[in-house]
C-alpha cells in the first residue's frame, strides 16, 4: 500500500511537471511569434525614417508575411487543458497588427513618401500614431492578463524582454 501511494504521488508530480512544461512551450510559441512581429515593426520604423520607398515596401511585405505566419502557427494551437484564453488573446492582437499594416500603415507610407508634406500631413501622422497606440493597448492588456492566468495556473514565470 505504501508503494502504491508513492507511485501515485510520483505520477501526480510527473503529470504536474508535464503540464507545466507543455504550458511553457505553449506560451513560448505565442510569445516568440509576438517577438518576431515586433522585430518586423522595428524594421518598418527604421524604413519610415529612411524614407526609401523600396525599403518601406519590402519591410511592409515582410511584416505582413510574419503576421500571417504567426496567425497560422498560433491558430493551429489546440487548447491547453481546455483553455484557449492565451491563444485567443494573441490571435486578436495579431489580427489587429494585420489590420493596421493593411490600412493605417498604408496611409502613413503615403504621407511619409510625399515630396512636400504639409502641417496637416504631419498632424495626421500624430493622429494615426495615437489611434494605433490607443487601439492596441486593450489587446496588449488582454494578452498580458491571459499570460498571467496561465503562469498562475501552471506555476511558471517569464522573463521580460524589451521590444526592439
């Protein structure tokens, strides 16, 4: 009986460890996708500063491809013990990234590439930047909260990385 109790306890600890390991892998897939997208956004920012249309459009295309890849990878994840909270939050954020790359970034590019931008053009850039930040904030918060819930449930922590 004593051995049976030890075997059951060992299996319980082993299963708990495997669940934590799976949760960490699940989290890493999502966060690595977000980091890859973040790097492409940084590249896009550098291209904006260069005002080189060829570089800007190459970066825009690379950003789009990276977002599409992230949407595919994360979209194919199953639930983790029945929960898709982290996956769903990531998908919403990545879909937002796709949307701004197709709409607001196109408008930004049009303004940046003007030979003689006006004060109104400069003001529009400020407005677009503020809109993007305001719209993204709740999606970022949802992802952070979902990740926090997963960390609490599975007993792991993550290191914070600065965005590029």
